[in-house]
C-alpha cells in the first residue's frame, strides 16, 4: 500500500523569466528533455537556472520500465538534425557542463550509439569548453555500442543501475540483467577515460543491506560517482511507492558511499542522476580527470 505523502516532499511551481527562456529555447528547437518526459521534480529549479537535461533519439522508448513515465512504444525515425539542435541549445544556454540522455532504442542496430556519439561531437564543435556528460541505456549489453559512445570522448559516462539486484527484473524488465548493466560500467571503467557514474532510486521495498550491496557492486565495477534519490510515482500508470526514505537516511547513505571509496556521492529525496551534475565537475577529482581543452 502506498505510504502517505511526507511533508519533506515538496517542490515549488515552475515560473519566472529564466524558466520561460529555457522552455522557449527547447520548444523552439523541437527538442525533448528528460525534465518533461520523466516528470522530474527538479524541473522548476533547473530551468530557472537556464539548464536542462536534453533527451535525444525521440520521446518514445522501446522499454516500459515500471518506474518511468517516458512513453513506450514504437519510436519514429531518427532525426539527423537533432545533434546540431542539441549543440545549439547548449551553446545558447552557455552551459559549462551539459548532460545528454536518450530513450532506449532497441529497434536500432547499435541502440542509437552513433547518434549519441555524433551529438557529443556536435557539442564539442559549438562549445569546445563545455564538459559533456552522457547518460546512456544499456545497449542490451552490446559493448561495441558502448565503445562507439566512448570514442566520442564524453567527460562523464553514466548508466543508471536504478535499483537493487533482487528487484531489477521486476522494475526494469528482462531485456538486460543487473549483471549486464554492471558489465557496461565495468567496460567503461576499463577505458580509464571518462568519469564513470551511476544512480539508483529508493522506495521500491529494498533494504539497507541491499542498498549497501548495490553500492559495493557499483564500486567494484569501477563506478566513481553515484547519485541516490527517492522514487516518486509519476502517475497512476507506474509502480506505487512502497517507502519514503527520510532525509536523515539519505544523509547516512551518502556518507556510506564516501566511506566505501566513491570519489563523489550525493543522496537526497530529490536527487536524480543529472541533478546538480555540474557540482561533480567542480571537484578536484573531476578536474584531474577531464580531457585537456
């Protein structure tokens, strides 16, 4: 049974001139954002700071994960102009750090890897001093597709584990396993180029011991940065929230991640993988890792 909405889960309504600037820019270039499609609770805060996580390869996902509000179904064709439009939006927002994610495209031979890589290259051409973070799907464990993205040299490569191993199939489906997802991160870490990042959402009925094991699994796979947030049900079509984790428990998880050896960790009710991602790039750890400009 869904628990009562706790007092600490509150976000301000979107408004303001800067919010309108971001909205008009995204809509004017016919772009999608994970902020809108995933009904992110941080959209008002981020858009008012003239930043957004741009979502490429359309707005229809070939998966139907039980936590996600991005529409599932048969996607349309790939928009060849999209990489340049994304790069233009990032340049106009004057972002120091850009986050690009995508829907899962199991219908494409490479899972959309080349399109993601071309988007990174387009951003580099227009904004050479902007660091680029990509949040990719699992490519069904196809490491050749992962290499296509890596060859474009993103500064941060993210792939979200999303939940603990026991709940992985229930929440994410059967097209990729927990161990295959870890394999993607392990493969990226072996390249020793981008920062390796992942994230998980709590509130699905996982235990503290399972969270600890997931963090340990991520660390052992070479993950260096981790984000831990609260699952918030986007609509009645998605899985119910089984628990609202307290802010104090999130603080404990963040400290636990640092104690384990993560170079960067952030945890809280509204934390998402791209939330305040620029903070990662300001750390000494990141400055020592980012490519030379």
